[in-house]
C-alpha cells in the first residue's frame, strides 16, 4: 500500500511540473500566454494540453480554434492545410508507381524544424511515419515528395524495393546550394543539414531549429549490499529448516536504452551482477529438527533484463521503476554441506525468476532497491522444496551517456 501511494504521489507531482511556459495564437490572431504539456508523442502536435495558469482547468489544443502554439525554447507548431499520400506502398508492377498516389487534403499542426526568412522545413508525424514539408520565403507550404514501394516477386520470395525521390529534385530546383541532393536521404538530420547550408549560402539568419528527441543509451556501474535468506522443506518428513539471514557485497554493470518518445520515460535495461552469498543453519537454534549444522554458499552471477520507467521531477532528479526477468548462474561456484556430507550436486546450476526494482537518479548518481522473487535452488524437487530470497540495495554512477 505505501508503494502504491508513493507511485501515485510521484505521478501527480510529475504531472504538475510537466507543463511548460508557452503560447497559443487563436484564429483571430490573438496571442495568449499559457502553460503547455505534451501528452502524446514527442515532435507531434496532436496531443497538447494547455491551461492559462496553474490553478485553471486543463484543455486540449483545438485544431479548429488555434492556428499556432509553442513551448518556449523547445517546439513551435503551425496549422497548415496539407496533402498526404495514403495509398498502399505495395505494388504488383513497376508501372503502378506512375499513377499510384491517393492524396488526401486536411489540416494539421506541423512542427517547425528549422526556419529563416529564406526557407523553412516542417515535419508531421502520422501513423508512425514522419513526413516533411518546406516553404521558400513567402510561398505556401508544400510537400517534399517521397514514397517507398515494395513489389512482391512471388509469395515467400524476396521483394523488390523502389523509391519515389522527387524531394531531391524539388530541393535542387527550388533551394539550390552547394550540398548535393543525389544521395540526400528523406530523414530529419540530413534535411536539416541541407537547409542550414542553403540558409548560410544565402546570407540568411537561422531563426529557429528544433532538435528531434533521440533515444538515450546509458551504462551504469553499481555496488551495494545483498540481503538473502534461505529455507528448505523436507517433503517426506514434513519438516522445514530456516537458514540464517545474511548480507554480502554485490557489484555490477547495467545498460539502459531509453526510447525516443515521451521525454525518454520508457526504456529497456540489461545488467550483470556478481554476489558472494553464504548462509548457515545451526541445529542448536532449531531444536527438535533432524537436520545437522549446514552451510550454503553461492557465487551468484545474475543477468537481469526488462523494462524501466522514469518519472521526472526536474532535470536532475528522477524516480524510476523496473520489472523484468533475472537469470542466475552458479555453476562452478556453489557449495551445499549438510553436516559432513557434500550435497553440492543437489543444487541447480542456474535459476530464472522475476525481479522488481525502484530507485531514483540525481544527476549521474543513483540509488536502487531490487527484489528477486523467491526461487528454488534444489534440483531434487520430489524430496526437497526450497526458497531463496534476495534483496539488493545498491548505489550507482553513470559511466557513459549518449
């Protein structure tokens, strides 16, 4: 219950700070200062919320009522009538590319990617695809025409791919500069470089440039303490034996990839950890049982992987939750002695279980608690049942971020 409350509280706090200072311009040309929040995909103007003050009610930015809006020093969106080719990219013959377009007109919020008095580049995200548009001086906004066609040779065989690269000719004729268009790809970075070159060579001033949010890759080093407990049940004699609760050191590395949407809140993680675990059972403290003094020792190599979700408080402080699968390996690093008898061969060489974690980042530093769902270490499941519990508390430092 406390954990659920903490998650709820952090989400509410994150929702409050997600609103950024911005503006919107109505159909009548009135500019209004407001607070804006992106509730959708980064670099898309489809789902923005606004309110005029922190105490006001929240409203959606309406395409019919707003002709421009933006977050200061971040994004600017302009309403424009555009044409999109919604025809399928699957063709049966090469000649199908000649009259294959099915243009649909409509209004949309275009993101201003780069702008100047000479030329501007715009972007529109639709069904997972990014479309680009351009404008020269005071002319209208026009499509940069590109389409990928796939021709199926035969069922189950390799396909042939063709490209309609008319955008290259459009730029060469309408925005000529020293940059070559023959190998210019239809993606944000190359197009931005081309427009920057054109603007510079025409002695223009760069007014705005919006950088697309990209995925992040991080590598973290971690060290801390593992707390473990072990219990074993003899199914035939109906007796349960609890080993001592012990603690030890653990070290490891974790890599994360944060997806390039929703402010890098979601991502994948994978790590490798080493822990030296020892647990004892003393018969003198468990009178009435028939198990002699025993010792369990594991050199545990754990490889957890799964999903991570961040909740942003500010640029420095972030809370995160993790969930995934953990694979542990003990081969060559396990000892299980019951009295004078070595029972190491009864231990599994590996085990798989679920792992859940929570923690926070402050700058490059982090603290994390990870709980491993109990796992059975004994291979003779018809005689014994066992339960190994583990909790890791670590601190870490980001070694690499890109």
